[in-house]
C-alpha cells in the first residue's frame, strides 16, 4: 500500500510540475507579444551609452547598468573580474579639413589607443618615403607634416608601433626586403604629426592591438594614426603628386589616463530548484568598438539575452536546473571574458547542458540543428514555438552526416572556448525572414553599426525563442546528451 501511495504521489508531483512549466511557457509567449522590452534595452545601450571599448569609462557604465537591470528583475548576479588594462582611453570629438581653394571636410577615424592632437594641428602633406634615399631627401621637412601611407585599404587596426615591430622593420630594411612602412620609427623621430591611410567605406576603425595592454603613461603614442575615406585619400595623393600648395588640419581628442581599468563578466542566474549545480547558459558580449554605437555587434545580442532573462523572471520561472545569462567582456580584444570563464571553470564543464551564443546580427531565430542524440529533447522543448508566429516559422533539424572534429583554435565569438573544451555550444540559425536586405559584413566593426540598423521584430522574436528553449532544457530530467557532439 505504501509503495502504491508513493507512486501516486510521484505521478501527482510530476503532473503538477509539468502544469507549472506549461504555465510559465504560456506566460513567456504572451509577454513576448504584449510586453516585450528588447528594444528598450537597445535604446539605452545605443543612445545613452554608445561605444563600449575595453579601457573606457563607457564600458564601466554599461556594466553597472546591466547589473542594475538583472537585479531589478530578481536574478542572482555575480560580477566576475576578467580583464585589467593598465592605461585607460576615452574618445572625444574629432574633425579634419583640407585647407585649399577646393578645400573640404575630411571623413576619417582613428583606432582606439592611438594619439590625438594637442588642439587643431595643420601641416603640409608628404608621400611616405620607401627607401633610404627618399627618406634622406625629406627628413628635414617631415617635422610638423602629415604622411600618406599607400598601404591599401586597412583592416581598421592601428599601425604596429611596438619595439618588436621596429626591430623587424629595421632588420627587413637592412636585408633589402620589402616591408610595410619601413621608415616608421625614423619618421616619428623626425617629428611627423601623424600618418594617413586609406579606408574603404563604410569605414572600419578598431584599436591598437599590438600595444594597448603594454602602454604606460610614459610610453604613450605621439604620432596620429588616421584612417581616411579612400576617395578623399586618392584626391589628396594626386594633389601631393602634382606638388600643389595645400595643408591638412586635424583636431582629434583622444585621451589617455592612468589605470588600472578593470572589466567584468556579468553572470545573472535563475537558480534551479532540483539541480542547482547544473546549468543552461546563454551569452552575448557587452564591449563594442567606439567608431559607432555597437548596436549590432553586439548590443543586439546583449538586449536579446537580457530580455530572455526578464521574460522568464516575469513569468515566474522556477526551472529544475539553473539558467545563467552571461554578458561577456572583451570579446573584441580576443574573447577574453568568455575565455576566463571557461578556463577558470566557473561552472564545471560537465555541468553545462548547452551554451547558446548570440553575436550574429539582429536577425530572427528560425531553426536549430542538433546531433541525433539531442533531437528528441529539442523537439519536445521547442514544440511551443512551432505555431508561436506563423510568419517566422521555427524548426528543429537533426544533423545529418558525421560530426565535425572538436575545434582546437578559438573562433570568432564567445562560443569558441566552450566548444574547444567539449562543451555543447549549439546555437540557433538566424534569418532575414522578411527580406530587410540585412548584410552583417556591411555593418561589422564599422561606423554604420548604429541603432537604426536593428530589426525589432526579429530581436523580440528571438528573445522569446531563447526563453522557451532555455527553460525547456533546464526542465529536462537530464543534461543534454553529448553523444556524437564532436568526432573525437
């Protein structure tokens, strides 16, 4: 009799649990249509904060705001220090113009952690000397001048002005080899105001990758590093070749200040009721280049991840296992935040059911492809999404063919270190369902990464998809199977 009673009790508890789960899912679906705040988060990130580069106060501001939001929704929040940089960098306004009868305003940018001007600086323009004879001919005139570097379109990174690069350049010149900017150090010592390189449109402007972590207040760069609209560059180059009399004037407010500056992963958790030490993890990166507002890369991802958390909290979610929402730092500087999280085993690797990464643009989650061993679980979990929005259908697909080998090198976003260590990092396929002609490469790391490039209907939909899927996986009776995840 006692065994029958216990069996009936177990069945009753299971039914009650399933009903509670179904109630939460229905509430998420309802809120997704009637009270979706994804774009409220996006407006704050793009319009109140803007670019959020490692080293800047704006990234600190963004971290504080994210923490405040998560806590206001009732989540447990951990702030994990992951990155320290010795010298801070903040950017003010910049402007430039050509001073001549046919003068014009200049369209340009400077990589972060490169020199500004001390107020407006004007000077003549010279072409880069490519050999010793050419350098000797102009070295006395270089002081107070701008130098055009015919490098071809740049990647947006700063010129490598490190001591190591100087040595490599000097050695190459001594051996008669070709090298980019062979007389860089000599030109700096001659007193040039700065260097000008051509940039394709829309302009990519990144940072001083080679030196930013090694700078001190005594070793700051002194020569400006300017990326100029390639069409204006061509016009100016022609005027120099024609030996026309004109000057360029730049006013660049790039400011350095003593650190250390510290940056953090923001880890917000809805604690599991039965398996609190097992996790479903979702993440996006908060840092962004400051040539624009970082709305697409990766403000949209942060906003979708945050709204996923808010929807579940507002729906009263009490999942069996924990759901963690990770807002990473320093993705653009080498996946530093997520790397720190994984390598320090913030969560034991075998306790993570799956990591969902969002960093691919403001598109709609429309499907997910999973290994055969995960297929039935995902079909069950994603069933409520099948008819949620008929205009944006959602499907679960079973992977065909052999599994790929586990990656051994870091890829282009924060899923990389999870995958490299055998942790499932299966993410959604994202699509431009309604044909908004979105092209991520046109916006990625450029001056066009602005709020008006976001697509609200896709982002709001994706927050619901994330919430339903994460909640369903967290309520399975087991962690997702890793069978056939990678070809070992």
